[in-house]
């Protein structure tokens, strides 16, 4: 196990994983090349992973890198029945460290070679680095999480995540390459309704969900955004988003 620091905040630990292709309730399988995430989103449900890693750092201040992820996948995929793979469930597969380690890219190459269908979920335009791999898949979905149209709101809830415009541009590029694209407006934050006109022509589908966890309650209170925690807010925005998406002919699904 090797420990490093990529900056003054994030502790990086290189670890050897025992398995990489896990069963999932969301998809058939999930692959998480990393544990922890540099984006440090205040609402992230995946912070429960802390209890399994021994980390005392705050969420967003540590990442465990599964340096043997690609080697494991090459072996495990031979023993499993073909199914859809979700990348990733408890990390962002294109967080900045992926630039260095290229574990997500390596796993995609294995999955492509074996002909497995894939759904990738990320907040990062780094996904465009692998576009030549993605467009070779027979069945591939790219999901970009975009929770608001306002970068001030984004910085409050997702302090180290990529800017909104970069994510929307990434969706447009992926869409133009014939890759099925989704915008995941979840959790639904203030000013999300203004995303619709920016997404037109760039997505095949939009998914909408409310805030389902209480980790970020203190953020709402600190910035006077308590109104955006209420069912009144979620139901109002659900209607506004739905109307705007229908007007533009964009298919969508509300998950609450």
C-alpha cells in the first residue's frame, strides 16, 4: 500500500483490491476503480464507504486507487455471465486522478473487447478523452450529472467538481458521436430548470430526482436555501422541468 498526496487536501492511497466486478441493484454489475472522490460533493451518499476503509479524513479528502483493477477485471470477466456494467456506483470514474492512473480507460478497453454493455456516470468532461473507445461499443450510455445551471450553487454543493458549461459541452460532443447521452438532474438543486434550453440537442434522455439524503442539510441552512429542501420546491421544479422538456421534445423520467 502506497500513500501519496496530490495536493494539500487529498490523500491518495494505492491499494490492491480483492475484486472489481460487483453485483449491483442498479445494474447487473458495477465497477468502482476508486474509493472516495476528489469532487467532495456535500450531498454524496457514497460517503458511507468511509466506514469500510479506515479513513478519518473528510469526504473529498481521500481517494483509494485500486491499482490492480484492470488485471482483476480481465480475470473476473471470464467467469461471469454477460450483463450491463455501471461505472461507477461509489466514485466518479473520471475524477482528476483518472488522468494519471487511467483505470477507467483500462476497464473500458476490457469491456469493449469482451462485448459487454456499459453505462458510465460522471460529472467530468474527462470522459471525452476516451471517446474513441466509447463509440466502438455496441451498447453504451453516457450519463452526466448536472444538478443546477448556476456555478455559484454548484460551488456550494460540489466544491471541486467541473463547471456546468464543461459538462454540457461534453454531453454535446458525446451526442454528436452517436453515443446515447443522459443528463442526470439529481439531486435537484436551485436553478436546475434553466438547464433545459442548454441541453436541447445534446441529450437523448433526462433523469430527475430530488435530494434523498441529509448529509447536505447544513449547507442549505448555511446559505439560506432551506426552501429548496421542501417537497413544495421539488414538486414545483418537477412540473417546471417537465413542461420545458416536453416543449422541446426531450424524453425524461422523474424518479420521485
